C-alpha cells in the first residue's frame, strides 16, 4: 500500500505526463500531411488593428475538398493581412486571394518533403518523451525526499517508484502510438 503523501506525488507526475501527450497531439495537428485540414492554420495569428488575433476568430476556415482550404474573413478589409500571415507562417502554402475569399491549394507532397515532415514529427514525439522522463525523474526525487523526511518505510518508496515507472511506460507508449499514426498519415500518398 502506497502512503497518501507518495500517492499525491504520483498523481502530480501523471498530470504532467498527460500534458506532454496533449502537447504532442496539438503539435502533430500542425504538421501537414497529404490532406488539407483547417487545424493546420490554428496557430496562425493575424495583425488585426495592432493586436495579434488568432485566424479562426477573424474568419471561417474550412476544407471543402481534400486538397483545398478556404478562408472566408468576416471583415473583407483584413483579407490582405490574413494572406500575409499565412505566407509568413512557414507552412509552405501559397494562398490565392480573389477579393472575397482566400483559397489555399495543397499540392502533392514530394517523397523528400514527406521524409522531412516525418523527421519533424519524430522530433515532436521525442520532446514529449523527454517531458515524460523529466516528470518521472522529478517524481522519483520527490519520493526519495518524502520517504526520508517522513520516515516512511523503504518498501513504500520502491512501490511508488514502480508505479511512476508504469505511468512513464504507459504515456511514452501513447506518444509512440500517436507518432505511428501521424507517420502513416504523412507517408500515405
């Protein structure tokens, strides 16, 4: 039976690991696969009357076709600013502005570009794994201190560390699954 003091440390580590998985999911949604997805533009901010405003608050972003995203601003006067923000986003997209709507065609990805995107996805996954391992290290350090300061039995320390390791394996596995899905998504032509 793990003492309550150590249980709290384990819960805190679990929360950090859940956050790391959520971070990976979010970052993976920004990596372009072969299909057009409105989520690809979620992180773009547009200079709107002097303040950086998220694109999805200024326009309707949709993907009517597999290889096309359309951006229809609520206020036509920001069309140019939205177009500039998309071009500056470093996604390699070429928006077409026809005066009322912005169309962003998605060309087929070359094999080389697909490999670059997979590499980027692997980097994101590794950041997530590092974050999880850091949470494990912090939790184990905290467990050792607590066992020493509270004069708890050594067995409870090993039990708690084992529990933290199980969580670490579980959440690293989740990141690996997400990476596998994203990789196959990118490499599918």
